[in-house]
């Protein structure tokens, strides 16, 4: 049991090096920097499953906020189950996958390409079927990922998404700050101690985020589900107010993903209602305002909300790792899961 989580821990710790690799390979973005105008792109769709789908939500916000383009998420079963005929002229499809192997993603990307869409694949394997069929491939450069629960590849997806959209938007990237802040987080071995000690398997666990932190809230919930065999919710704070908050109890373990420079008004309404029902909140990140018995899982202090969200994935991954180990689960190899999920 002492070795439980050693692989996942090692892969989380390698995130700063993965970031360095990506930032040093900026040339891979050069051939698509003028894509939106050259291909007369009018809308963007993102194709992903699982952890990659959470990264897709981050990319969706980036495209809508920084570029103002319509951006949505695909439904792969529209092709694989319902055999729909696509009409994707003027549409960019960005396929995100660690392995690039899932048959439903490959089938949808192929159908999109054949129907006039332009396909960019973002994977950790340039020889994968998804990478090979795409018009352009962006490598995650994360190296082999052995733990079943994806960590460094998810963080890589966030950074690659950021660099891709920054190139299109013409905004400056301060890469060294991202690396430095990532190194600070992986070096802080006690960052999750208080939150893990206070957390249990007996009460409902809910992770909330909004905007650029929404994908991380979903990913935090998924990581705990995968590694600790719990049913956990990961929601937008806005969606939480539209019904799920009715299930909030004093015993609910409520986590809010709050990156540095997060706009205060993004969660203020939800915060007022939440505090009426729970005696403490666990914050993930350097944003938000903790009071009283609140617990803080530290986060990065990058210059803006977007880059802070990228680096803060390390904190939520670390929490899931330590939480699983506390209750005797092996987060490296959760029972019933495999590294590559071959959905049809």
C-alpha cells in the first residue's frame, strides 16, 4: 500500500517539464496561426471524451471569450450511432484525446473532414489514428502516461489550448511564469493536507467552478470518482443554482475552484446561498475569499485567471491522489478502468 499512487504522483510532478516541452515547441502552432482567415472559419466544434472533454470546456471558453467565435461540443454518437450526414463547410473541428485511439472520436473526425470541415487533433501520440487523419496535429509532448487517471496530459491539453488561441488572438504568452508557478505547486508537498484530513467518504462531495475554472471543477470531480470510487458532482456555480443546490445539506463537502484573478462576481450569488447551508467551504486556488472554518488548497499566482487555471490543475490532481490513498485505494490503477477507453 505504501507504493499506492507513486506513478500518479510522479506524473503530476513532471508537469513543469511537460510545460517546458510545449513552450519550447512553439513552431508546431505556426502552420495554423492564420487558419481562421485562410479557411474562412465561421464556427468551432470540439470533439472529446472523459478528461479531454473537461479540457474542451476550457478551450470553449477561450475561443468564445478571446475570439468571439461560436463554439460548441460535438456529439460523437450522432455519427457512430445515428449515422448523421454532416455539413461542416467553414467549421473547424478540434479533436482532443490523450491516446487518439477511441473509435467514436476517430469516426466523427473522419466524417467531419469528409464533409468539408478542417480538423486539428491534439493528442499525446502523433502516430495515433486521430493524429494521422487530422489536417494538422498538435502534440501534447507529455511523454508516456502510465497512471490510469490522466494528470500531466490534461494539464498539457490546457496549455496547448491556451497557446493555440493566444496565437489566433495575437496575445502575449509569459511562459516562464507558468513553469515557475507549476514548480512551486509540485514542490509544496503539504498543499492538500488540511483538505484531505477534513474530507470523508460519508458525505456528498461537490466541486463548483465557473468560466475558465469550470473545466477544472468537472475534472476534480472526475479524478475523485476515478480514484476513490465515489459519485461526485462537478458543476458550474450558475448551473448549481438552477436546481442542484436544493440537495445542499450541512454535511455536503463543498469545493469551489477559484483561480487567482477570478472575477468576484462570477460566484458571488452562489456563495451567499451556499453559506446559508454549510459551515465551511474548501477553496482550490488563490482566488475567492475564505472565512471562518474554510479550508484552502493552495493554487498558483499567475498574472491572470486563465494561466492560473492551467497551473491549478496540479492542485486538484494532488487532492484526488491523497484522498484516494487516505482510504486505501490505488489511484495508479483503479479497479474497472483502463488507460484507453474504446467507445463506439
